[in-house]
C-alpha cells in the first residue's frame, strides 16, 4: 500500500494511509496547494492527485456493532468495545464533505478580529503601506 507524506510548514506528517490522507482533506488540513509526496517521490501539490478531492466527498459505509454501535470490521469479528462476537453488523452510510474555511478557522482558533485584520491586509493594493 502506498504511503503518503504531507508537508506542513517545516514539518512533514506521515507516513499516512490513503484513508488518513482523505481524513486530512475532509478536515481541511490538506488543500489544493498543500505539498504531498507519495512513497519516495518528489513533492507536488495535492491538486495533482487525480480524484483526491472528489473521493473526499464521496459517501462511505461505516460498520457498527448492533449492540453498542462501536465501529467494527467486516464480520465475523469481535466488537472491540463490548466484546460481542459478531456475524452481522449494522451498516451506516456517512455523507462526507470538506470543511469550510470558517470551520477551519474555528478549529485553529483564529479570532474574528484576526480575520478582519487579515482581510484588510489582503485588500491593500501592491506597494501600499
């Protein structure tokens, strides 16, 4: 299985599974401009990964224990939470989406005053002080 790495400022996050990478896209931590690397390749923008952002918004199926609703694997299996031996599970369809910039700002703690200041800075014409 391919291992993915994400460049975030000076840090490198990884190795990541494809599912881990999709989770980062859904949380907004990986954007079109984020630099990625697959295995030992060179760094490239996430927008170059065909289908990555489309896959992040596709619905997924989560398997749950019918007794305690914990997430489980394909049956037959044991529930990690209640210890039940499972031969049937409950399938739940989960709609996925990519976090909006406002949701990301809430998660990263950017205040309203900081956002206001950033919007003013961005609107200044080139060369203005």
